[in-house]
């Protein structure tokens, strides 16, 4: 939460005044700025009823403000909640869900616009690589994810209104906007002393990068139709610390044309254990799946794959595949990365075991897991990629082939495609010559204390081995990810404060690299009776892989164990 320097009454008054200006003439700059973009009319009767009192309609069917923005289901849900809290909107949960569904379709994002920012709805903790420069980082991403503004499409005037709202509500935003733009070209003919500010640059950037009208949206509006997803789907999934899974995902029609009932079975490729789940989902705008599901979770296992989870998936426009994340935990820290492919009569290759193989290996055993695989075939029918030759078929069934193969000693390192007849799995497994270094993922992590009044925020780590690429340098784009490495896990003190002994108090790390934080509240056993927060190193030491000096490869991740999130933001209008 950001500190506001005005009183609650003053803030509400300021915000209300800003809204009045915005509705009347386009904000504080209304005398100079008028809406020039054509709006997107609102046709839904419920939206007009609930929103039209404040958002004035015009002769073209536009509602002020609403007709000049587009966003995701989460964005519209946030907007409704903001109207309830700040403007006293009276609305039932059923009405809210109906409006979110309507506006997500009529004023949503095209699939191509939504896919790059899906990580926001998927609740992923990642390092954003889409921030163009430090100016935009300071103007937008200093306070929230950069995907937050990129999940919206607005007219230029609406971007200006949003900027004005930030200035009115958050003093930090105003301070950021007034700083000089560090890495941007100054407008031609402008006085060099009159430096472009961050706010000015950000307004121009967002107006170009995320305009209201785009070719993608124009094309999708004409193509958008009722989703026809009922049927059987093939699932490939993975969970940090628990490996890969394959299975089935059955979709049945629900109460409405865009609502569905689901059941799924996931089978571990590590130990063969199965997880059964059932749930329901809604599809917004013809492609955005938002659902929930659960299985028979084991009590006391926060990372159990049967836990109640939310499902966020992006279905391809041809409705033949989908990608997304099923996540759970009070901080969404646990989750399955999933890929769906519609099941047909055609054969399909889903996964190859093992995940990697060393060059020069003879008699390597490959398990090819798939769907409708041919039962009778010869080794020549199987293509394992350059330098890998299938020599013998040990067993064959429609779900799995077990093949013996030789890997040439001089086989080039890199990913291999696997083909069984006409079925191809791209980048099915890597060939490598040696593991040059390991990396702990995530490289930076956040955990939260809890267990008394607040839930714990866990963290799961993995150690991934890499081979240096052709350039021979570590940490460059051509490096080859070999896969998980068998390691010993430990924690070390991060020397930020002398004698604070964070590693002793923040929590425990399991042999499987699941970090469980300590409880919240003052700890009388700790110096000064401090809480159990702190920062530590999470260290992985390879059991077999060594460096050029014969010492075990090591890597570490920096983790902050913070206090609970005392204020949580949620979208019940979407999730329920």
C-alpha cells in the first residue's frame, strides 16, 4: 500500500472532483483535449442500467469513459470494485459477474493483445523483460507490474485521465512523473532546457503501444463467436519441484454457452501417481478461460496437486490448443503450467522421458508418451533428432512407446524434435555434452510469514543444469537448459545486518527445496524480540556435477521472507 499525503476526506473530495471534470469535459485539460477517437458503443442493457447513471450516454450509444477503454476480465472486475468502494455503486455479485462477462466480450482484448500479458492473470512471479527503458520503468513499473497498463487499451485522452487519477491519488506517482525522462529523445525543435518529463514520455508511449483501436481488435470483433470447447483434450503440465505430468482434460457444456464443467486426470512422469480434478470454467471474449477445480488434497500438504485451484488459460483462436496456469495457495505461489491440445483420431506425441541425454550414450532408453500412437512400427519409423538413432522398440501401446537408442559421441548439443510418423513434438528433449553450471530458480524469491492469523506464503525452488552454448560463455542466450539436477539444499545468511541470524529464524527448507516460513509476530528468542522476517541465500550443491577444479557445482537464490500481506486484492466477481 502506498502512503497518501492527504486526508481520507480530502482524497475522496479530490477524486470526486476529478471524476466530475472527467465526465464533463475530459478532465483538467478538457479545454484543450477533446475525445478524438470514435468510441465503442455499449449495447448491453444491464451495463447501461448500472453504469449509465454516471457514465453519460451519447447519441451513438457510447458511455463516457467506458466506450474509450478495453481490458481483460480482471481489469473490468477491478473497475467495478473501484466504483463500489469510491463511488457507491449498488450492484449484486450476479450483476457484477454479468457485466464483467459482457464488457470482456464487447470491450475486451483480442487474443494477440492478451497473450503477452497473460502472466498477470496467471499470478506468475517473474522478472519482466518487456519494459522498454528506465523511463517507463520509473513511470509505471516502480509501483506495479508493467503488465498492468499493458492489459488495457485506451484512447489518448483516457491515458491522460488515468495519469491524472494517479497524480490525484498517489503522491509517489506525481513525483515519478515530474522526473526527467532519462533515455528518450527530445522532441525536435524543443528548447533543450525544457526536458521531457517521465509523465509526458509515458503518455506518448502508451498512446502508441496500447491505443484503443487496433487491427487485432478490429479483426477479432468480427471473428468472435461462441466458444465450442466441449470434448476431450490432452494435457501436458509441469509443477516446480514435482516434475512433469500428462493426462486428459474433459470439457462438458454448462448452464450457458460460454460456461463449462470439467474433469481432468494428471499422471506423473516421475512416479506414475495420478491426480483427479473436477471443476468449472467461464470463457470470456471467446478465448479467455477463467475457472476453478479441485481434487482430493492431502491435509497438511500445501503443495498437494489436488488442492483447490484457479485456472487461467488462453485458448488459441482456432480452439485447438490452450496454454495457461492452474494456481493455488493464499499467495498463488503453487501452480501447474499447462498446455492443452484437442484430442483427435490422429496420433500425438506429448512427452519424452528422460528429459535430457548425454552425447555418446549407447543403449539409452526413451519413453515416448502420447495419444493414439501406432502399435506396430519399426525403429526407422521413429525420428529422435540428429545424432540420435532408434535401434530397437522394447514395447508399444497407443499411450506409450519404449525405444532403445544410441546417441552419437559427436552429436551437437541442443534440443531435439521427436517424430512418430506424422506426429511431432518440438523440443522434446535436449542432447548435451556436459553441465557447465547450475542455476537455482527462481533466482529471487519472496516468502511470507504466517500460520497464526495470516496464511503462510511458501516458496519452491529447483536446480537447473546448463551447458554453455557455442560462445562458451555462461549466462548468454545460446546456453542450453539440460534440466533438473540432483542437488543438496541448504540456506546461508545474507549479510545485510550484523548478528540478526536470519537463516536461523525465517523458516526451514525441505530436502525437496520447499521453503516453509516461520510464524508471524514478535519472537522473544530473537535479538530485540524482532519478528521472524529476514533475507537469506538458498543454496544448491550438485551431487555429481563438478566444475573444472573438481569441486561440486553450486548456485544460489536470494530470498526475502517478509511479513504477511495485510491487505489482499482479489477478483471474486471473476473467480466465483
